[in-house]
C-alpha cells in the first residue's frame, strides 16, 4: 500500500485541529485593550499547542519521507496518534480557561504524554515492518523521544506542586523538538 | 475519470467529521478531576465514533486501491455514504449527552446502519461498473458486511430493552472491522 | 500554472462547508423521538444544501477535468465561487431555524443564484482563456445553467407568495443537476 | 525535501480558516430583512478577511511554484505565517462584532502586519536557501510588500483618530494585492 492517502489524511486532521483551537479565542464583550486581558492565558495555551501540533506535523512529515510502504497496522498506529492529538484542543482550552490550574495542566501533560507514546508506537511499527534502514539509523537510540517522555511525566507530577514549573517543562520539550529531526534530514 | 479527487474529497470530509466531534467535549466549569466526570459518556461516545470513522476511512482507502476509474454514479454513491457519515457527530453527541439513553442509542444505530448500507451500495456500484476482478474476489460474499447489518438491526431493537447490550453490539461490530479487509490486502 | 492546488483548495473548502453545516443540528435537550421533531426543518434544509454542495463539487470536478492550465483570473473567479458557496451554511441555518419562513427562503435563493452566476463567470473565464475546445463543446449553449438562473429568480419571487413553491423550485434545480454533466463525461 | 505536503498543509489550514470565519455569521433571531441589518458589519469584515486569506493563498501558491525544495527552516517560516493567519478569524470577529470600533480595528491591523512580516520572512528564507533565481528576480525590490507594511502601520495609528480611514487603508492594501504577483507569473 502506498502512503499518499495516509499523509493526506494526517495533514487534514492536524490542519483542522490546529485551526479549531482558535475557536476558543472568543470575541471579547468590550472593544478595549483591557477586554483582551482575560484572553491572555487562553492565547498562551493556544500558542503552545500550535507549536506542538506544528512539531508533530513537521516530524510526521520528515519520518514518512523515509517510508515507502504502509500496511494495516501502520494505518492504525497512525490513527491512534491522531486520536491523542485530537484531544489537544480540549486540553488546551481547559488549561487556558482555568488560567493554568493544576488539574488541567496535568491533564494537558497526560494528553501530550499519550500522543508521544502513540508516536513512539508508530515509529516502532514502521521499523518492525522492516522499513527503510535509513529510518532506523536516523531514529537511532531516540534520546529525544525518551527524554520527552521523562519530562512529560515530571511535568504531570510537578503540576500539583508548582504549575509554572510544569508549564516550563512543556515549553522545554517544545524547544527540544522545534528543530526537526536533522538526523533524518541529514541521512536522507 | 480518475479517482484522485474523489479520494481527496472523502479524506477531507472524514478528517473534518472526526475532528469536529471533539468540539462536543466542552471545557468543564471547574478545574478539578471531578469536573471531568460528567464528560465520561461524551468521551466514550467520541472514542467509539472515532474508531468507526477511522474504520470507514481505512476500508474506503483499501477498497479504492482496487479501483482504477470512477464515473458519475460512483461519485454519487460516495457522496451518499459521506452524507450518512456526516450525521455521526450529531448522533454521537446526542448519545453522549443523554448518557446513552435508549432513543439516542437507537438513533446512533440507525445512522450506522444507513452508513453501512450506503457503503454496500458503493461497493455494488463499483462492482457493477465491471471494476477490477480483484475487488470482486476480495469482497467475496461479504459476510462481514451482512453480519454488521444484522448486528446493527439487533442493536437498534435492543436499545429499548437493554441499552448496554446495544452498545456492546456497536463495540463488537467495530472490533470485527478494526482489522482492515485483509482479503483485499492479500489479493492485491 | 497547473491546476492541482486550485482543485485541492476548492475540495478543501467545499468539504469543510458541507461538514460545518451539520453543526447546526444541535443536540436535543430531551432523549425522545419527539425531541427530534423541531429539528425536522433544519434537517431538510441540511439535506438540500448537502445535495447542492455535492453538485457543485461534482461539476467543478468534471469541468476541471477538461482544463489543463489556470491563470490569475481563473484563480479569482474560483475564489469568487467559493465565497458564495461559503454563505450556504448561513443561509441554510437561517432557512431551517425559521421553519422555511419567506425572507430566509428568499435569501437562500439569492445565495444559490449568486453561486450559480459565479459558476457561470468561472466557466466563461475558462473558455475565454481559449481553454480546451472539448469544454466549449461540452458546455454548449448551457441550457441547464440558464434554466437554473431563471428558476432561482422565480423561487426568490415566489418565496413571498407561497414558500413551498419556492422550495419546490430549489428541489427541481437540484434534481436537474444531480446528473453530472454527461456532456462533458461523454465528450472526454 | 519536496514541497508537496507543505503546500497541502498550508492549503488545508487556509481553507479551514476561510471557512470557520463564516461561523461568526450567526443566525438572526427573527425571519425578516431587518434582522439581517445587525450582521452588516460582521459581513463586511468577513468579506475583507475572505479577500485577504484568498490573497495569501493565491500568492503562496504562486511563490511556491518557483520553489523546488524546502528545508526545516522553511517549514517553520511557513508555520509562523500560518500562525498569524490563524488569528485572522478572531480579529475579524472582534472587529465586526464591535462595529469597527478603534481598538479591534487596530488589532486587525496588528494581525495583518504580523502576517505580512511572516510572509516577508518566508520569502527571505526561500531566497536565503539559494532558491530559484527566477523567484529572486520576480520578487525584486518587493515594493508592494514594503508599501503594505507602511500602510498597515499607518492604519493601526489611524484607527484611533478615524477608524474609517484605517479601514480604507485595509481595503487599499487588499486591492494592491488582488492582482497575483504577475511578475512571478510572467517570469515563470
């Protein structure tokens, strides 16, 4: 099976998720700068999730460059990833609306952690299919992936102690990944 | 006529349907785990429908692999399928909001049954066009399709007797289809 | 310039329009069949507009089969068509919510009439570009197009006399177009 | 890396943005022409933003015609542009809902200015990659780009003095760009 429709479907879902998040930025009642102030946490949460979904799109894009064929298992591993990504707008809205309260901040981390695990499963199922050796080489020991999982788990715990430390970890993971997987780019 | 735009349009519609369902997961008022509890039935209904739409996308994808050309009749059979799928978010939201009450659960089955019949009509119109013999062979006697129709009809009736039995049937049909049509995959 | 992205963009916009209309089908408060009854006009309006957008997608698809190249003018003629189509969900919701009251029914006709005129302009700009002679031949005297415009104008007027006659005309135009342009299919 | 998925993803995001703006046109309570009157500013703001997003799609389309390869930096410059465009529906809704009050009109200009700067950065990153010399030639001194930035800045200031002058400038910039970059079209 060829990968074109899987890529197109994933692009579609991620494009829609990234865009419907903006619907949470509700029009302020008044027409003043002050009326924008309550939107600040919602906006910050939006920016963070925009970057995360951008990262997923970007790395998905890069990874499938090194893939030639997909099978039923890969289709489902990909849908599983899209499922967790589809919960990002909900978690984002709750975190923003609650002004980064502990429980929503922890739930945000749970969703990111689940998406990261789903991505790892997708990588495994691509490698298991005996995919392109370039991909195996490019992924290597996947230090960035493992570090991200550890940071998400830490952030979920920290959310109940100091919510800003948790948010700082989410920002740090985003920064780690902002650079698309140069290993793949280089190896290709 | 070639099939590329039909595939792209179907992918677009299914990607959007799968994504707007998540808008039903409304942000809780409070920032506590308890505030998430009322969302449980909405979330479960979302997961079920996500899997169903994923199955349709998956099998649509597989089936059109075995198709080379489309005509006006096939375009409309495909739009007819998309119409019933477009009602899934509504039926899902009602079933979830009503905490799986009998009538919404039955309506959910009616929508799934209609979509399944529309899919069958699409298969027929592909075969009628004298399509790829591989497709005819792969579909065969379509036992899974016929079984699904029977289970949907049973579930619609059962919804008024024991709603959990009806929901169990919906889950069973989903599990039956979770495995993409290996017959097609094998035959191709 | 090649036509691929124009087709993809149009497919995307029409897929989204067709799908967001379903958001107007709001979840009923109660979990009974009676609670669905007030949704009937909204549902009927949805079905009609689903068919209309399906027709536009279908004929757009057919027409661009006969097109090889696009230029800036064609891009804008296409965007102009998409603009009027983008008002279909609004007009549909108003007509449905108002239970097919005269003014919303007339506005629905105005939107359909404008979209039909935008489609005619798009056809002209394709022909003006000295497009494929097959397209010119297939379009011919465009009787269906001219008849549709006349029927829309009649329906807009009739909406203030007998709203059901106006709606009947909308259904008739849809039926006229349900058959994709066989002339193009045949000529290609 | 090839540019297909970047184009598809951008097309998807812009198609969704252009379409969700229409959700701001809420169904009037009454079924009369007068009930439409309060929607006039929302509608005008919608038309303006539809044209702007159409322009961005159009010029994005044109520019990437002259691009053969993309890299990680270009992916992010493109995502950065999409981020600012994703704020257009919010700014449009606020400007329309507030009947073109000064602060929302200024914010609309800030979003347009940011999107224009993001577009400029995207152009630079394409040129920096040693892109197609045709692109460098076609962009030239980018007078239109520089003029637009100056007009946006003026409009933001003017919004607090005379809001209609600010809106007039937004319309003028749109008219300047309505003609897709003929330089690129000619040079290609």
